[in-house]
C-alpha cells in the first residue's frame, strides 16, 4: 500500500464526537488530518482487538461499519506519521464521529518522500510570485481581512481612519484597483462599497493568496500589478462558526458562518452573516480650526464626534454538491448595507458634523462547477451576478460649519462641502467562465473569459435639472485569457499565457466651466493585448527559484471616470495603465530531525509602467491622474522559524523605489522631478511577529496562545521631494506600532476567548497625510466552532 501525504511538524488536535441511539452495533466515521488540518489520504484505521478496519479517502474521511457494543481501542496509521490510538465506548447505534490528528515521525522527517501536497504548497510551487496566508492562525483574533493582509511582505493598507473608513491597498508600489481582489477566484469588483476587505471578518477565509506582479490567467482580470484571492473553506460540509467581539470606541463585530449538507442528496445550504459597528470616537491631535476655515496655529487634542460606522452583510447560497452531473451548483444572493458618517475631507483641517454616506448591495449570484465534463480532464466553472445596490451622499447642513473645538460657525450657502442628496445606483454586472483541460500528466490548457459592465444612474432631488446626472455613465469591459502549463516531475513548472482587453463606453464632461451647456463626449473605447510567463525550478531539495514576466494592462474603472460621490472627483480623460512586470526569487525550506522548521524567501521585482494612475489631493477633495511613466524597483524578504507546535517567529521587510520617468513637460523643458521618487508612496516597511502556544494548561483539550506584532513604515513625502526646502515639506512621518494578543481554547478549539491590544503605546499613526488613525485600543472576542465531516 502506497500513501500520498504531507509531512508536517506542528501538532494540533481537533477531536469531537458524540454517540447517541440504540441497537446492537454502531458506525464509526471521521477524518485523519495533519497537524495543520490537511487531510491524510490512504491512512489505515483499525479497531483492537476486533480488527475491523478502513482506509481514509483522498479527503481523509473514513467509515468503519458494524462496530459492536463495548470498549475498544481504535488506531490510525500513515507512512511518515506517528500512530495515534483512542479508546472508544460503544453504547448505542448512532454514528460515532472521531477525528485523528497525526504528527510526523521525528526519525523519518528527512527520509519521507512528499508526493501529496497541500493546496498552499501547490500554489507556492506554481511558478508565480505568490504568498499564502493560512488564516487559522488568526481565526480567534479580532482582525479583519485588511489587518491580516497587512502582515505580509510587499503589502501596505493605507486607511483614512478607524473601522469602515476609506482605504487604499498597496502591493509592491501598485495601489487601488491596480491590484484586483477575488473571492474563490471570483472578481469582487461589483460587490459594492458596503462590502469591502475592512469589514469582512477573517473567519470567512480558509487562506489568502497574494499574487505579486504577474497574475495567473485563470483569475481572469485586468490586474496591473497583483491580485488577492480569498479562499473560503470548501472542505467542511457541516460546520458552525459563531463569534462576537467588543472593544474600544464602542466597537461591536459579529460573525455567523455555517453550512449544512446532506451527503445522500448533495443538498447544501451555506451562509455568512456579519455585522460591524463603531463610534470611531478616538482621540486625535489636530490644528485648531475655527469657523470651519481659519487655522489658528494651535494644536489641540479632541475626540472625533461624527464618525459612526454601521454595516451589515449576508452571503447566502443553496444548491447541490458532489453529484454525478455537477460538482457544484449554487444559487445565492449577497445583501449588505452601510451607514457611514463623514468626519473630514481629504485632510483633517476640514471638519464635518452632518455629512454622511449610505450604501447598499443586493446581488443575486450563480455558480456552476464540473470536473471531467464530457471527457476526462475537462473542467468548467462559471459565475454570474448583478448588483442592484446604490450609494447616496447626504450634505444638507443649513449654512453651518463645524470645528474640532466644538464651536459652530455659519456661512451664506448650504452644505458643508457641496449641497447634495445625490443618490446613484452602480448597476454592476459580472459574468466569468473558466475552462481547463488536463491533456496529460505534464501538459494542461486553460481559457478564461470575464465580462464586467458598469451602469450608473443617479438623481439629486435638490438639483434635479443638473445635466451631469442626465448623461449616461456606462462603461463595459471584456477580458479573454488563454494559457498553457507544463510540469516536469516536480522539477520544473512553466506557464505561458496571453490576454485580450476590450473596453467600451463614453463619458460626458464640461469643456469650459464658464460657458453654459459646454458638454462634450469622451469615447472610452479601447483595445489591448498582453502576455506573460511564469516558471518555477527546484534546484535542490528545499531550494526553489521562480521567475515571471508580464506585459499587462489595467482598464480604468467606472468610479475613476465618474467619481465616487464623496471625496473623489471623476476624470473622464484618465488613460489605460500599462506595465511590464518582472519577478525573480528564491525560496528555501528546511525541516530538521529536532522539530525545527525554517523557511527563507526573498524576491526582486521590477515594474515599468506608463500612464500610471495615482491619487492626488486637491484642496478638500482628491482626484485620479495619470503619471506618464514610472519605474519601480524593489526587494522583499521573509523569514519564518517554527519549533514544534510551541514557537513561531516571522520577520519580513519590503523596500521599493518608485521613480518618475517623465523627462520633459508639455513645452519641452526638462523636469526636475525626472528620476526622483513619486510622492505619497511608502518605500520601506516591515513586520515582525512572535507567538507561543501550549496545550494542557488546565485540562487535556485546551490551548493557550500568546502573540506580539511590531510594524514599521519609514517616512515619505506628500509632494515631490525635489521641490522646495526639505525641512518644511509635508510628509507622512515614520510609523512604528505594537500589538499583542492572548487566546485560550477549550475542547480542541470548540470554545475560544481572546483579547487584543492594538497600538499599545498610543502612537500617532498616519497612513495618509493628516488623517490620524486610532490610538490604543482593546478588544475581546468570543468564538464557538464545531465541524463534522
């Protein structure tokens, strides 16, 4: 008998069982797992002294029929793992569920031939520059997806404030929509503003894949410099995961995730429900502003007073799984809504006391997947959705202004920024199909098609005759990708692909603001062809090298053409971004006989982009503009050390240099900014994490975990570094932050309680100029989790 499995060093028990019923024999079921929760296929499970037995399937699941009443020992064995025995007592006929977690044999770690691989390892060895975060290490924390992503190399999350605030995502120098986001390989572009990474709980994800630079063709998008794929738990067919956290600034976060599946019929029901609320009334240090406009020059410490955020979301699916004619057929909907008070403009000098934004999403969805469709090796997956949601900005303050010191001023006109009740619907349609064919063990093909349509319809009851809202705001894009992959005996992986980009639409703009009815139309029709390749080479045992290249394009989004209705102005003249991305890296993995594991990874990146889109501040609002040409050069490194299941230490750092390649202005004069750093982009940052955990603190099935995290970001300038005096320049200062947590679990992870402290030393933290983030904050989380095969 041959076994295919992974050798792991950690030990992690997940044991739950119940035995109810009546009769003269019982059925024993369960799963055999590694210490990291991966299934062990073809393990042997035997009862003693009865010698009744079974073998686990590729998912690690086993069944032993007709076990008689009595007390027996049941043992699980697998090559390369220590055998593990459990004593069971059978008293009635109801099925008894037992899960085994096997730890690797300490004397055979170097000799075990690893032929079965976890999904995370397969992804890491695909040839692309990709990091994989296993989220189970964060499942008891109060973190959202953004906070977890911020712990990996190359990633910077720049937030405007506290919970629910606007944010920009940066990956190796590329920001915002230059990086695409996916949920189970489905683009999240049409999820709406009420459902974003900073309000999705970490419990929703099983792992997170971070693709840097070159993006696989099967993700089917126009990402310019990377992609984030959030993968939910597909292994658990029946589970319940409930959590609630409370913390500083009256913050409440609730999450309920469950799945119920009937193994006989394949009928399944899945739901993810979560809620986020915070007053966001943290202390900030600001310039004193009176009458809404006058800056006195004094610094004052005040609380934010108009920054409440409230959001609720539900993701629901019902359908069939694992049938002969379909692997997955799911109908569902996504419903979410948020109410966000707007405290400031683009900086904290402008204070609002009544302005707010409402957002909602109502989106039906459809999923279909089938492996070995018609012929063996042919697989199809499709997805479609349509978002009926809307957004509204309300700014109706009556001739009133607010100040940080609590005084209220008055002015002649209404509205704190611009008098508006503008309500618009971004009707977003998305359809995607992925077709793959495994030609042989070494050769495979993939084709992907993605269609996305943005159709905004808006109306302002205060200004119903405004022509801006009467003009169509429609733009659509199509992306077709074709790819080929070659695998050679786990020594070499090579992929090559091509993509065709199409965009159609129009934008209307005022050519002269001093001339009435000077509207002009801007055609948005574009077509581009890109291509890329990726390879991974196993140099020696544990040492791997990877390289990838892509000539990529990113088509502007609807909100970049038409604005977001809050602080971002639309730009109808924005151009398609183009970039040549190159990655080169090494990875070394060492497992020792003394239960030590060391992983060293390092990479070099190079980006050369044209018409690079970035955001710049204009008085109290922002706008997107094209930087004609930039060059990004960078390095990142990641070190991970683990000792048994007790100690885990990680350290990572990123350095990136983003230079302007624009040499001349429109009159042929050489610019001083040529070959200088592009402003408002951090260039040096890193993280350090250390955690320890220990079992059997009070009882045999408990675990105590402690952790600490340090984050660092070097200062960077808001405007061009070359102009003006360096000592008087506006800058985002150097940032250092510290966080710690403690977590205690009972019943092998069924009952959990944890406490977090963020920004321990109450430092003044800024991601964006003059937009201060929360100070010291404490959170407590309660979680209940139960799962059955």
